[in-house]
C-alpha cells in the first residue's frame, strides 16, 4: 500500500524546481559592421569629447538655445512619461514573484424569529488569505527580465530624443545664421544696384546714357529688392521654428539672437576616432533596438513557461464570533495546501503564443541589424559631405575674392565711361552668385558636422549615467 508523501518533501521538491527557467538565454547579437571607416576622417581623426560638441562651436547663443529646448520640450516629456510607464510595468512584473495577501472583515446583525426562540444575532469574522504561485519554470523571472530591458530601452529613448532635439535646434540655428549672412550679401547687392540705377538715371537725364540702360539698371535693382525680401522672410521662418523648439516668446528670442546676427559659428576641431563596431556603444537608438531585442527574447521564455504545469500555495487564517441572546461563541480556522494546474488542452493557444513571441524576436533582431547598418551608413555619409564641403569651401572663397576684384574693376571702368553696362551687370551677377555660394557651402559644412554629431550618438554611451530625474533603482 502506497503511503502519502509528506508535505515537507513536496515543498522541497517544488522549491528545487523554482530555479529552472525555460526559453532561450539571451546573448547580444554580434556586430555586423566593418573594422574601419571608408570615408575621410576630419583632422586625421584627432580625439575629442563628443559630449562637449556644442561648446566646440564657441557660440554661447547656440548652447543656450539647446538648454532652453531641453527644459521645455514636449518630446522629452513624452519620453519621460514612457519611462514612468515602463517602471510601472516592471513593478507589476516583480509583484508576480511574491505572495498575494488579502484580508477581509465582516460583521452582520440579524433577527431570528421562530416558535422556539427569537432575538438579535451578531456575527463577526476576520480572515487573512494568501496565495503564492511558485515560479517553477521561470515565467515570472523571464517577465521581469523583459520589463527591466524595456525600462532600459525607454531610458535610451530619452537620450535619443535629447540628441535629436539638440541636432534640430542646431540645424535651425545654423539655417538662421546662414540666412542672415545671405541677407547681408543681398542687402549690399541691392545698395550697389540702386546706386548704379541712380547714376544711370543721371546720365540719361544729361544725355550721356540711353533709356535702355536706365531700364536695365532699374530692373536689376527691383530684382535685388525681391530677392532680399524673400530671404528676410526665410529668416523669419527659421525664427518661428526656434520659437516652437525652445518654447520662448518671440520678442525674447529675437533679443537673444541679436548678438550674433549673420555670424555662422566657427567649425569645431574634433574628429572621429571610434571604429564602426564601437559605434554601437555610442548610439542610443541602437541601445533601444538591442534592449527591445533582449525583452523579446525574455518574452519567449515567459510564453514557453505558461505551457508547463504550475503550482500555487494557498493558505487562510480566520477568526469568527457569534453573539445571540446574551450568549457568544468564538472560534478560529486555518487552511493550507498546494494547488496543481495542468494545462491539458487549449486548442493550440499556448503554442501559438510561443510562436508569436519567437516571430517578434526575429523582427526585433532584423530591426537591430538594419539599424546597425544604417548607423554606419549615416556616419560614412556625414564624413563624405564634410570632406566635400571642406574641400569646396577654399575654392568658393577664392572665387568670391576673384569676382570681387573683377567687379570693382568693371564698376570703376563704367564710372569713367570706358566700360560696358552689360559687362558690369554680368560681373555683379557673378559676384553675387559666388558670395551666396560661399555662404551655402559654409552652411553645408556645419550641417555635415551636425549630421555627424547625431550619427555618432551625440556623445552618449551605454555606460553614461542618466540624469537624476530619470535614475532608476532597478537598473
């Protein structure tokens, strides 16, 4: 005859099984990048701290605008809210590993009437119930792993949003300064054309020039005025964009911007030292993809564990008291025992859940690999654009200087009567085009630096500490 297994042995066997976790053990994917860059490195790759990127531009207005944008950014506020949501989910996952304890208290008063007796009856009870589902196959542990990874992913999202915000502010600021520089060029051009139109009108009035010359110079001045007005409107649009990004009132922002009108920030002197494989530690968006991948891996284990048996331990302790007709009775009760749940048939639901989590993992892995390739591509493209703009800037400056000399000579000949008005207008057109081209190339070079800043992760690293406002005790 079989004897019942003692309860303590049952519990010992159950607790031994709780160290088991089903599902895959997560390992970060190996980098799929090259060992070196194939685009020219600026300044021979001299080292610099990307975290000090904006200070290298030596423009306090730019740094102040980025700080203002970070302090009043709906995008960053949304990222912080997502961190809070992930933390709440983590707390929920952790709670599943602990017993659930509840208490109840009840008092009822009733009247009983019969042929034998009648009277008021008072019944009171107090009970404490506890239920603990043992984590036999690691479902709770896998759930916590996934929750922790998602908290880390949302924290990296915050950093990614911060990098993108700084780059957007800087890009609009560079556009504004380049726009103001073009306004200065166009204003000088308009003044020159208006002077030519006035002198030509005097010559025509005194019979030294034809009315066709007057019409040509007047049309040229009108064209310059149109160009200047359009450029000024473009600058206003850039200011509107900065108002939206920084949250400042427009009058205060215009006052802040007034100190460096038309001055493009000087180019920083830093370079790129990390190789493509190291880039994976410098981009928060790649950290997001990797942490999402880790969470997807843990989800597989959690789904797999639900296909196995589960055991819950439940217990209850209660006190009761009944008072009737001047008499009272008291008592207490307790109970304890395990409950075994065997999933026998669910129509393939649990198997489908595992397949679904596996497919989500495959999707997350493909997303990570694609982002890794995109990261290297963005750095390579930024380096190529930076090298191209740096090379063209010298030629553009030489062209502007040469056309300036030629225009000055053409204008001098025209004033002495030995030059041609058409030649002078052509020289003026070439000078204007070369000056605008120089400003645009300088703007391209700054834009390439901003693209490089963003492509390199903005100075963020996976070991960088988070600001106190998003510090997480679970990480």
